[in-house]
């Protein structure tokens, strides 16, 4: 009788430990994973927002201290490159469902653009649009497990 209670106790302990391994934390972690459909939607938004950002950014540069300089041309090229990167990142993801390499290069370009935006002290509208793009890029990078400093 005593052995049956010990065996029952150990069986209950093992079951309890098994149930504890399926904790709310692990369920929450599984829910945090972003589906491919959601990643695709995020990338599409990023692509579209980067296009409108580029147009407004170019207009803001015309009012900046660097207008009509080679620096203005270089910065416009950087933003145009960023727009193309977001477009190709979206297209590639639709085809392959992969994008970690494209995301990393896009982040690198975004960090340079962000530095320039703050250094040039561009208008509030441009800054607001950039912050939206940056938040979208952060969500996309998070979906791939890439953490941006």
C-alpha cells in the first residue's frame, strides 16, 4: 500500500512537472511569433511608406542648409536606395519567405538615414514619417529575431 502511494506521488509529480513546462510563458512566447502573412503585410506597409517618405524627404531637403550641394545629391541617393531596398525586400519575401539578409542591409541604411535626419534638423512632418518607418522596420526585424540598437 505504501509503495502504491509512493508510485502515485511520483507519477503526479512527473505530470505536474510536465504541465509546468507548458507554462503561460511558453504559450505567450509562441503567440509572439509573427506569421508570414503578417510579416508580408508589415513589409508592404514599409515599402509604401518609404515611397511617400522619399517624396517628402526630398521636399524637406530643398529647404535645408545643404540644398544644391553634392551632399544633398548623396543623401537623396541614400533615401532612394532605401526605398528600393524595401521594395526588393518585400518582393523577395513574397517569393522565398526569407528576408533576414535583406532586413539587415535595410537596417544599416536606415541607421545612416536616421543620423542624417537628426543632424540636418529636418521638419516635424519628415521626422514623424521617419519614426513611423523606423517602427515598422523594427517590427519587421523583430520578426526575424534581429534586434536593432
